[in-house]
C-alpha cells in the first residue's frame, strides 16, 4: 500500500487586528459620547495614572456637561461648587491615601470669587482651616478676594490684618474692596498704611487709588499720586493714563485732563468715557 502524504498549509500566527484609535485627546472631544470613548482608550492604554491626562478628562467632562445647560442659574452653579467643596473631606482623603496641599485651594477659591458664592467660600475656608492651610499666604489672599467679591469687607479686613507678610496683590485686593463699596476714605487710609509698610505699589494699585480719588472728588490726593508716578519712574501704560485722565475729569480739572488726553498715543474710546462725559456736562451747564 502506497503511503499517502498529506500536506498541510503552514499556519502562521497572525496578530489580531485592532482599529487604531487616535491618541487620547480629551480637549478635542465635542460630545460626551466621544469623551467616554477617549476615557475607554485611556484605560485600555494603561494611562489611568497619568494625572495630567486625567485632569484634562475631568475638565473636558465638566465643560461639556455645563455646555449642555443653557444659561445655568446661579443656584445651580453654587450647588456645583458646594458639591466640589463637600467632596473634599480631609478624613476621607487621608483614608483613601490621597492628600491635599496648599495648591489645591486657590483655583477653587478663584472660581468661588468669580461666582460669587459666599456659602461655598465659607465651606472651603473651613476645609482649609481643618487641613492646616489657613495660614498659607496664597490661600489667605484668595479668601480675601472671595470675601471682597461677596461684599463682606469686614471678614476680608480681619483676614488681611492677620496676614504677615502681605504682597502687593493682597494690598490691591483690599484697596479695591473698599473702593467697590464706596469707602473711598478707607482706600486712601489703607494706601497710606501700605506706604508706611514700605510696600511698593504697582500700576494696578495706583489705578485703584486714582479711581477712588476721582470718585471721591479728592483732587489734591490724585495730584500727589500723579507726582509719585512721575518721580518714581513708573511706566505709564494706557490703563494708568486713563486713570489719570479720569481723576482730573471727575474733579473738574479739565485743562489737566485735556493735556493728558493729548498725550495718549492710541486714543481708545475707553480712555475718554469719563472725560467726554465731563466735557459734555461742562458745555451744557
């Protein structure tokens, strides 16, 4: 009997074919469905420990979710902030092996300040105190900004007085807080305290003080600030020049306002709103 030889085709192992997905890009997602697919790819690629990528995922999710709510009401935004604040319990964080540091609070406080949301700010203030970060100058400055934006000037001043040292940003926030509620004498008094502490003001600080001088009609103090600017070599940008024009216009010194306005290289309408109003009022009176 003849032998029968069977020839079998050589079998080679073929790699399974996977559809090649683009690199995870949460910011490129335009729908929550697409964002979920990106999340799945992150998990499949074992990138779930990439904190920068997960941060982008969370931020994109929040952006897309809020974007689907047309003109969310204030109480809705406040509730979102409250849940963020309540979710950051120190005991739970320590139990789960996570930790908060001093960089965890300022971004959240900035959002609360923009809302503004006093209740949520108080909760975060309490959390910062429990976590032992209430003496951090960046957190203290952010808290002062929250209280100022919510009109709680006394609470802001209490925090301000406890701070040491205080930088120019903190001084400016406190000055602006008094100016916002019309306590212009307090603005000038606090500015004098700033000078006594040897803290050098910046352009934003000077704009705030000049605005208070103009609204209070204190021409002599405004001139003193102008002399200080000239004698100390400050760069007079468009904002500072506008503040100087407005102080003289508000105080009725139209000749000085005219001289300064003629020196403005780029005459933007915003620089002359107050000045133009005063000119019209002078002509019609």
